[in-house]
C-alpha cells in the first residue's frame, strides 16, 4: 500500500497548470497575420508539428512529479499489527562472575549467561517447537551484578531485543562483581509499574490503547543476595503491592566460580562462588503469586521457560505492524529526467528561431 506522509502538499497540484500558463505567456512570440491559411491546412502537418507540445508536456509532468515527491510518498508492507491486549514481561538476569560456569547447549559449551540469553531470545521470538513466541507482549530486560541496570526497556518492538542482548556481558571488574537481587527486582518492578506510560511514550497513543493483562517478572540467578541497597524482602513487597508476579529460576549444577583480582589481572577460580540461596528465591515467588524453578542444565532451563510460557499466555485479538519505506527519490529522479528531456527537445528537434 502507498501513502503520503505530507498529503496537504498535494494542494500544490492545482498551481501546476497556472505555472505552465504563465510560462507560456512569457514565451509568446510575434505573429504575422495572413488573409487565409486554407492552403497551409491542406498541406497537412509534419510529425514535428504533431509533437510540438511534447516539451511543454514534459515540463508539466515534471512539475507534477516534484509535487508528489514533496508529499513524501511511502510504500508500506501490509503487515499491520494492532496489539490491543498482552502481558508485560521483565526478564531479570544475573551477570555476575559465577555465571561464567559453562553448560552444554546444543552440542556447544557456553557460559551460563550466554545460554540464558539464547533461551530468552527463543522465549520471545519462538523456536518453531515448544516455544511459540510472545509477539503481542511487552518485553524488557534488567541485568545485574553488584549494580542493576535496565538493558532494554519494555517494548513491543522485539526486533531490538537481539541488539540489546549483545551488550550484556559477564562482569570483568572485581569492583562490579556481586549479586544485588533486591535492587534488580526493585528496578524491574518499577519498570513494570510504569509499563502503560512507557508504551504511550513509545507509540504516541493513549495509555489505555493497550490493555496489559498481567505484569510478570522472570528472575534468573545462580547466587545469593550479597550487596545492594534493598533487601529481597523489600523488593518482594514492592512487587506484590503493584500486582507483579515473580517467577524465579535457580541455575544449579556444576561448580561455581568467582572473579578474583591478582598480580596478573582478574581471573576466574573455581570453588569460591556464592551458594545458591533457594529460600530467598522461593520467598520472592510465593510472596508475589509466582513459582520457583530449578534448572540444573540447559535442557531443564528450556523446560522451565516452556512452563512459564504455558502459565502466562495472552490472547491477542489482532496484530498490527506497518513497515513503510520512502519512495520519493524515484519521483525526483523521474522529474529531473523529464526536465533534461525538455531541454534536449527544445535545443534539437523542436528548436525555434526567433
């Protein structure tokens, strides 16, 4: 489908004949009157006489094309998605040094964080198997170690998620290592609380244009809360008060590691990682009406996401997505080509001497 970004510019089309007429008046030439031109009419017309209006026609068409170009024609793919109802999901993932423990994921050894990122992408986009994707849901991410940061705000534009995920890495400084579960949960809860306002700013529509069926947080960690300003109990109370469910996942199995600084730089050493505080994760889930899961390997992590996917489903009434691209350059090129054609015709085949 085609649309014009500035349709009001099309009013200028009405001025094109006037401009053409004024130009013709200015080029009026002197004439010689004859008593009769009957003999000339009997002689017929040459092809040059028949096509004598071609240069003027080229100019007129060029002007029309320039007006159309100014109106900015755009071609859109009719993949219009109108999301009217969905779930707001905030992924909260631990990126502390202990997440460097490797897991086997589809025949390759990857650290826990990379496996979590891969499974999360499939959770959002679908994998053609058990995970069907979340096309109508608001999705965002908070990553944390000693400090919690919003990696990706809640958005319906899931194509941007992969770009944001590539910027999530394990901590590489000892001063930034730690596990601030309370701060991360509190930050994600605050993002979910203002989900309607965030969506309204992104789309330019009113906050009630998209109905959020429920607000969900998925917290994944392999440690215990050991830093931060808020305790997990305080964060759980905030989330519960705002009607946010928390699903917690404890990544177990394998030997934990910790980032240690030394004379030769920071290194990962086994056997010094924090223990996994499952009681805190169970408390976060039970306080907010969510569930607690354990993931001992990559396969069980996928199964956990499949369970969450089944628990939190939304019926999307209609999907709307418009992808427009600018096509006005083609109109400009065509108009310039007609101007060049007019100049060539007036200088050669239709050249007139005073």
